[in-house]
């Protein structure tokens, strides 16, 4: 007598290939997420301070390089901007989202007075508080 093979019903779906694809996508997102952080490469000063609480919205970052040139992380542009241009653009962003965090990445070689001038301009543009980004001395 010939043995009959049991057939699986067509309603069963093999999910193993879908799990494999999901894991590959997860790895891709985990690798590329840190690369999405924008900004100009600056040598941040070292300071031991408590980190600010994690906020849901992406912060607005103003970078000051060692030469004192200003950059803003809006879009994909990496062009030097004047202080007046940055003030105007930040004011427009603050009108749309008043709770958006604003951070300053100031190079360690930049004089303190220039950083303060940028912070004052950002507060004049409507930023309720401006944070300074530093590196933890390890």
C-alpha cells in the first residue's frame, strides 16, 4: 500500500522568511541611526555635567567651528551663515514649535564672548532656553 502524504492547508503561512527580513531591517536601522546626527565637526569642550532629560523632538543645533563660523542644522545644508540669518531662521522655527530644544555646539577654541553672543541671539529669536553641548571628560 502506498502511503499518503499529509498536505498542509494553504492557510498556513511560513513566517520564518519574514522574521529574517525584519531582523535585517532592524540591524540596518540600528547602524544608520547614529549617522543621521547632523552638525559641523567641532572640538567640544570637556565638562562634567548632568545630561538634560531626553526630549521627544529633534533639537535645533547651532554650531560654531574653531574659526568662529556659524552653522545651523536645518535641512542638508552645511553652509556658513551670519548671526542675523540664524536669528531669523530660528525665529521662524520657534513660531511653529515653541517647545523645540535649541543647543549650541561651540568649539573649545572659540572665545567665550562669541558663544554668549550666539546664545543671546537665539533667546532673542524666541528660544526659551539654550543648552551648551560638551563632552564628558573620561
